[in-house]
C-alpha cells in the first residue's frame, strides 16, 4: 500500500467522500470498512456519521431484549413496526453501542420512519442511560427531529405524540444545529419544545416547523421565544412569527440569519413616500444601534405586503444586512411596492447591502391587467440606486416594473458589480416592452460580472446578421471581453426569427447555451392562436438552431 494511504487522516478523507444516503451506499461502506484493518475505523466513522432511523441502534441490542409488532396505521391500509420490550433494559445492553458506535454519530436526521420504539422502550433507554442528555449520540452536532404528522405519514398520530419528547436522548452538549417538526396544539410536544432550551447545547442554528393551525402556533411561539435567552443563536428559521416576538429576536447578539415563513400583523408604524426619501425622517438617526446588530441575511414571507414594511422598520439604518428576500403571497398594488422600496431605501445600509429579491411565492397569481393602461406605466427604481454594491437584483413583483431605456442606463451606471439581474420574467404583460436587444447588449457588455440576466425585451428587431447591427458601434466591443452570461430568462418577450436570435446570442454570449434561455410557463388552456404561445415556441426553437 502507498505510504500516503497508511496515514489515518488520508484514509478518513477518502472515506468521507463516499456516499452514505441510502441502503446501497451503506452496504458498500460496510464492505469498504471490512476490506482491511486500515479502513475499518475510517469506514465505520463514515457509516455511522449520519443516522436516519432507529434501526442502527436496534441492531446493536441483544435479540432477547425486544420484540417486533405490526401495528395498523389508522386512516390508512398500511402498517408500521413497533419495537416493544421483552425485559428491562440494563446498562450492559447498551455497552457495545455506547462505547464503539454512538461516539461516531455526527448527524441525527430522522427521515420518514417505518417503525419506532414503544413509549416503554424509550423510558427504558432513559433509565439505562441515567437521563443523560445526548446519551445516544454524544458527539452529534446536527439533530433533525420531525416525529409528528405530517412529517411522519406512516406512523400513527398516537405513537408519535407519545414518543416525541425523547429527542433529549440525542440532543447533547455538542449540538449546534437543531430542527424540530412539531405540532404545538399537542400539549406534550409543546411542553417538550418549550423545555428544550434547558438542555445544555452549543446551539447556533434552529429551525422550528410547526404543523399546527396558525392560531395555536402564534401563542405558543410567543411564549417559547420569550422564555429562552438563546444567547449564542446565529440562525433561526421559523414558520410563523407573531409581532410581539420581534423585539426579543432583535436583542439576540449573534443572530445573523433569520427566515420567517409567514409574517402576521406586522403593520408599519409609518408609510414612507418620496418626500421621506428626499428629506430623511429624524427618527432614523435616533434608532438604537443594538437592534438586530448582527443580522446579515433576512428572508420574509407574507400574504400582506405591508408586513414587509412593518418588519423592516425595526432595522436601524446602520445595520449590517447584506441580503434581503421578500416573498409575496399576494400580488401587491403599485402603491404598496413603492412604499416597500422607500422602506428599503431608508432602513438598509448601502455600505453592506448586496442582494435584493422581491418575488411572488410559487403559484401566486399576478395582478390582472387594467383594461385602460399606458405603455410607459411602471415602477420607479430610483429608491434603489443608492445601493451601488448590489450583486443580485431580482424584482418579480407580480405586476410590471416595465423597464425603460433610462432604467437600463441607471442600472449600468449604479450597479457595476451585478452578477444577477432578473426583472419582470414571472408574469404576463400584454404591453410591448420598452427595451429591445440593444439594451440587452448594453447590459451584457458594460456589466462585466453579469452571469444571469432576466428581463422582458423586444427581440423582434434583432437583425438577420448580428455583426451588421448599428447598435454595436456605441459599445466599443473590441475593448471588452466576451459576455460572461450563462443563464437568460426572457419571460413572454416577443420574438420573430429564431435563427437570427440564435446567431445573436452565439455571437455576443458564447457561454450561453440555448437550453439555458428560459421562457415563462404557459397554461395549456391558452389557445394556440394567442401571440404569447407562438413567442414561447420560437424561443424554444432556439435549441434546434444550428448556427
């Protein structure tokens, strides 16, 4: 054997690259571990790195300790396995597992279970381990515990309710990342989560996924959040957040990442207008600098657009936020969008701000177009022009921003570091775009870092032979490297000639594959005679062009 392969750290690195996600992977890992003495320890470390069920523990127990019973899953025609005790569990039953295998576990990621232990079995495990927190996985840094419906569809609700609380056997002092899937309307589960902070951990990342109705969840989360200090928490993902919990979260000194699945009743104290952008309100300079002092990543979702304004108004202007994502549950009005952009202008720090995403959640319907409209009505992007360090700007607002040539000039001048720009590619608009292929050229040649671009533009005037396009004269392309573009979203952009468009992108975007030009999905019920259907066919025909 090569001398390098005799070094334990090299063997561990090799085994750590082996897959370990399904039964076949684990069987191969076991074969590797048993192939020679040098690979035994690193192979077993990899094999036991992640457990996704309680089967590994059960295989290490004496056969005379337990018996298996098939139990019907009420409401379905299926069965699940319940592991019951034949006798009491004594510490020596666990010696082999606790001494040789449990210390190897780094992740407890409970997936869809086909069986579990009975409540008496869990109690026996607690007694045999002396009620020690994390006794069954003392070195695990990640624990994902989702023993509740709808996360576990194969087990009965009754057995899930009775066994949920035993996560303390896996959650120990080295746990830094924890995910709970629970139902706060179940008293035992609510009490278990509420008492979880009393377990000594090194918790830094926490995800709370409550499957209960919102009315039940909000009261539970308010008391749970406010009862725990969570002083070292760096990341929090929470499904629903009540407004009275925001002030507590804002004091967490290390909280840098916050994701909220649904904001409720977080209405703005102020409704900002263009006048506030021109003359900054005095209260901004008096806001406490200790509020959300470490927050860098913020993702918010809400069916009420005003809730975004309300939450953002808690941020002092000198914050460290670099990423903001707002997921719309309902299409906003143009007035509401203007208020959101004004709030972002006043409460985000241009020194740190790098990424802005505002878009509709999947399946959210766009605003219906007005019967009486105008070709140049859109959203003013001027409030965003102070964020000159932006690298990502994605605005799919479920209503038309309707970019114009002046917007393109401003984007090129104010956002030189853009890597991704995506505007108006998720909703239909009957109006002809105000920008055309010449503005696309302006973006791809003057934004040197741009790799992903999405916008509605008029592609009908792309010439048959792009090299003869007069627009090139203003771009001095000889002084520029080829475009770095690798992805293009075109929405429902009008197009006439697929061969001409294919030659255009082949010439100007050599790294852009034609199958990476993405159109807006069209409902199958739309008649073939609609122009947008033909536009989509022409865009898709680019993949077949031999240029």
